[in-house]
């Protein structure tokens, strides 16, 4: 079996489970994103919700990316990592007053607003500070992203964004909100999108929507197309970097920009997923009637995606070269859903072996919990070991 390249001897000195991040791969990914966005004059804001590990954020900040945040905590983390406030966009359907005030005090780049009540509250809080808040309208294009229903966000019936059918009323309301400056429109179709034709459909929708805004005398400076580009979970060794070339080329080909407009992107998973692995130790190998179980010390508290989404992560026994056998890889949590994989092939596995759950750099460490009063997993970057 082809496996990733891990410093196994160094792993033996670290208490499992833990997250391991390959900085070399992260830098290669970021360099490609930077070169592709510079090619077209685009701006990239890293989606902090994918992974807010402080060391990872600092590396991303050093590469010059902005941040896409969905909470006040993420705004603070981005600032502390060195990302300028002028490159921070703040989205989310339920921004609280303290979060809005925090972002106003930092004078962030833009609020991506998702409802008319939110617009009114941002206007009220900005007026109290004698400030003008820059906003972009998050519009739902009602495009099916062909992804898991838990991570699709651009349909008409999602909780996110504004209904395009109500656009005239929204624009009329904005005219009375004197402490808001409309600078753009924002979209986010969902996550782990592998059918790139979905983004072509988004471009067509944006082109039509731009005509509607221009018909009302509104010129937009910013077109924020969100993120959503998927990664290859099946083959992280063969395809370690997402297809950014094709992704950005689609928007350059199909999006009809006006003079002076800037296109912004919010990649998250596609930047960090493949550089991260959850490293766990086999506690027991249990022989069943027809199955055998590799019981590991990591659980759904450390990586919830398989239990929550039925998500697939390639699993490798990085300390065994013996012939492959089939195992159910399960954790110690008192839940039947605490299963990482069923009938998966691993090199023959014994107590004490180390397993790597690949492509876990996005929505892994950041979603960890203390259910069963378990400790949170550590996150280590390769340059520390």
C-alpha cells in the first residue's frame, strides 16, 4: 500500500492522538493559490473555520492571504496571527452585538450580511460609533452544489443568505441605512464541491445579477464568490493539492467583470485538508465472528466528520508492512457512531501500531470536543518535530 511520508520515530515521543501538519505541503499549496490569484488579480481570504490552529494561521498570514471569519473569536485569531483587518471578511447568520462591535473597532474589510435585520443592527451599532460599515450582500443563487446536504449553503431554503427574489426590497431598505456602504455581493454554494461546472453556473448567475444592480444605478466594487473547492480524500498521496488552476480559470473565463471590480475567494478546506493527518495508536485488536476491529485511542471527539457526515478518510497503518487485512477502525467513545471506517484494508495491525487518518487538516482539530471528558488533541506542525 502506498503511504504518506511521516517522521515515525519522532511520533513515538508524542502522546496520541494528535494532529500532524505537513508544512512543506501547506506551503506548496499556498504558493499555488498565490500564483494563480495573482495571475488574474484575484484576492484570497482563508476560511478560518476550516482550521484555526495558531501555527497554521501564522503561516497563512505570512503568505499574504486574508481571512474569512464567521465569529468574533475567528476575527481575533486572524488579527493575532498577523492578518490585517483590511483583509478580513466577516460572514455568519447570527453575528451578535459584541462580535459586530469588535469588527467595527478593528475596521475590518467587509461584513457579509445575511438578513435584513442584521443590516439594521450593523447600521445601528456603526452609527453609535460614528462609523460606516462596509457590507456585501450574501445572495442565495439557488444552485445545487452536488455535495452533502449538511454542507450545501446556496439553495433557496438554506438558513444562509438573502433571497434573490427580495432584492428590490433589500436595496430600498439600504437607502435608509446611512451608516452602511454597499461594496459588493457575496456567495457561498457549499463545501467539498468536486463538480466544477457548479462554479460555471454561479458565474452565469452573477452576470445576470450584475445587470439587475446596474439597472438600479448600483456599481459594485467586490464580487465575492466564496469557497467550496473540494479535495481528493481517496488519493491524498497521488493528488495532494486541489485543482486550483482549473478552479480559478473558470471564473476568469465565465465571469463578466466591470471596470475596477475585484474578485474575492474564500478557500478553506482546499488549502489545509491534505496537509493534516490525525495520528492515533491501536489500543486493541478485537476478533469478532466475521469481523475484526482495530480499536484506536482517537475517537469521534477528535475527528467527528465520519460520524457526522459519513465522511471518508483514507487510513494507513504507518508502522506495519505486513500483508493487508480488513478491519473496522473504531474509537473508544460510548457511541455506536464512533466508527472511522468499516471493512477497510490495512497492513496487518497489532496493539501499539500507529494509524494515520489522512486529509484531516480541515474540520478535524477545529471541531474536536471534550465529550466523555476526553482531552483535546494536540496539533503539531512538521517544523516543530
